[in-house]
C-alpha cells in the first residue's frame, strides 16, 4: 500500500517571515490522524531551508530542496551540494522540474547526475517528468515521458531506484490553471508504472509513489487522488497558502 505523498513546491516565492508563518499554518492543519494517512513535504527556496527545517521540527512536515548540484564540493559558484542539503536537514529534493528543464535548460543527462548524487548522499529525489503541449498534441506524451524516466533513472539499480518518487507534471498544466483531467493523468501514471515494472520488476513498480502536478487545487485534488495510480500531488501555486495546501492534503 502506497502512502499518499503531497509536496508543496514554493518555487521562487516567499520571504523568511512568510515561510515560517506558512509552515506553522500547515503544521496546525496536519493534526490527528491525517498525519498517519499522508506524507507532507514543503520545498522552499534554498535560503529559507534552515529556518523552515527548524520550524517544521516535530510537526510531521518533511522539507525538500528545489534543486541540487551533483558534484560533492569545489569550484561550482552558486551551486548547492547534496551534503549541504543533508546538513541543513532536507529529506527530499526535486530533480528536473519542468522550469529547470525548459527555462534553465537542464538536460536529461544532467538530471540523471542529480538524481544519482541525491541518492548517493542520502536524499530522496522527486524526479519530475512531463510533456509540452505541442508534444501532447502530436501524440508524443508517452514517448517523451518514457525517455525522461529512462534517462533520469539511468544507471540506478533497483535498490537505489526505490528511493525515487516520480512526479508527472504535464508542462501545459503547470501554473496555467488548466489541470490534466483525472483520466488523462491516470493514463500516463499507469503507463509510468508499467514502465517501472518493465525496468525494475513488479515490486518496485508497486512501491513507487507517482505524484501528479500541474494546477492541483483543493477542488480537483480529491478526484485526482482517487485515481488508482495517482499517489500524491506536487503542488505549486496552491501550496503557498496554508488553507489551500491543507485542503489538498486533507482530501486524500
Ligand atoms: P502549479 O505548479 O501547481 O502552480 O501548477 C506545479 C509545479 O510546478 O510543481
């Protein structure tokens, strides 16, 4: 049985004060049995990670970073290593978010190095995949997602791949208010699970959590989460307010 996993991606938003207030607001909503039923994480900007980790202590909220660099240390100005993220208390890290792929220009090869470095350093990567609108319209969704997953997980054996959460985020649905329908999302999630089974066997495929992301909101979360292969959500805009984020994780 896969425990649902809802993560908030704050992107380049918030400041120190509002970050702490948001974590406290989320913590207040993560009470009683809901904590047993869902894993909740927040991914703030790097500079607020330490404060957020400290505010999240004993609340059941896990903390993730939005990115990392694959080298251990050295002359990589502006970059952040796995060890640094572990040191400030992160558990998770997003790898290959669509904004990093399509705005910053990250390649599958770079993303694979990041996923690999995250696992080696003891972090749990959330590998983000998803097609552009023109790729969906051209009927290439499965091909694109399969390529991103095969490349993102390249070189990982089953034991290491177990650490990975997949987030399927159709790029046309991110920040646009236009979410994939639960059926559209379920179709791709089922395909991803089948691919994982082919790559690693049934056990890993059944244990791996596959999140949906792209305009997830309180009013569509329940229906998305009811799909058999949707195991959680990666939430952008709606994770910036405690009440909307809580309404989302409370709908599991
Ligand atoms: P959104 O972002 O919920 O604002 O569409 C999701 C994401 O980019 O992870």
